[in-house]
């Protein structure tokens, strides 16, 4: 990278605020934070932009400074569908740092988003100099595994109303230590129903019921959580 380009990159990184304050990297020691930001690049993406594709080659990992990223998976012959949604403060994509496996999920922005990108090549060079950094990457993987297990646990709820409420709470980021404000889910009613393992004919009436109760506000392609504490209460 030329001197001017590197200076521009560093100027952009200096403006990053959310990822310094919340989430995985904010819990790392100051020297690890500095080392990661020193090799980082800022990406500004439009809505529905691919961060990486399902089945794609191994690459780097990313932090969300602003916006949202949805993940899609397909472990069978079915078409990929939206699953987890990550909000500002979350990091993702680190799994392929440790081997040559292809991407097991795809990642796509759901709205205009600002990401911090850590290239795989740069990270591996850093890790060769500071091998203790792998410990913190393991912590990140554990955090993301907990999110996946949490969604799986939500989907095992037998009661349809509880399961839908738990899914909405999860997708809105309300289970995070740093929940977004306002909590908004970038997904259609049919997508929410599919994630919650409900038919569209069952999901839509249950969503409308939650709206009548003042817990959510339904829009064409997004859902606002109007009463987060009330919605959380519906999960139990």
C-alpha cells in the first residue's frame, strides 16, 4: 500500500468508535486492540451487499461498526435462507483463519453498513509475530458459537408464541451485552416465520398479535421492537 493510501486507511480507522467501545475487541488487551486496528481496513457497503459467499474461499474476518449483517446457510439441497443477524459491535468470519475450509455460511448486509475488515494474510503475519493473539480469536469463536447455540435453543421451544418471541429477541440483538437502540430486525414477515420454523399462515397472525399488544411494529421489510422488556417477557 502506498504512503497516501496507508494514511487514508489509518485516518478512517481512527474514526472507528463502536468497535473500540463494545464487543469482542473492546475486551481484548490494549496491545491486541492496537495490533488489530493497525492492519484493519474500513469498508462501506450498501444494503444487500455480499461480504462473503456461502462456499467461498477462506478469507479474513470483520467487525460491524454500523449497520447489520445477516447470515445464510444451507446444509442440504434447500436454497440458502437468512438465519442469524449481527448488529454493530459484533465480529464474524474468523473461523476460516485456522484452516483451508470453505465458508460454511454466507454473509450479506441488510442495510448500508460500515465494517472493519481484517485480511487473512495480514492477520496470519501478525499472529506469527504475536502468537498469543490466537487465544483471543478462540474467545471470539466461543462468543459466536454461543450465539448459534442460543438460536438453536430458542427454536426448541415448543410453544409457537414463545418460539416466535424468542426468535425476535435474538434477531434484534436483545441478547447481546450491547443491544442496539432502536432494536430493528431487517427481515420480512415470511423470513421471520421461516427462521422461527413457522408456516407463513401461522407466523403472520402471531406477528400481528404482537403488534396489537404494542410489542412490535411491522413494516414491509423490517420489524421494530417497540417494547423490548415486554417482548423478552413473552419468551418465558
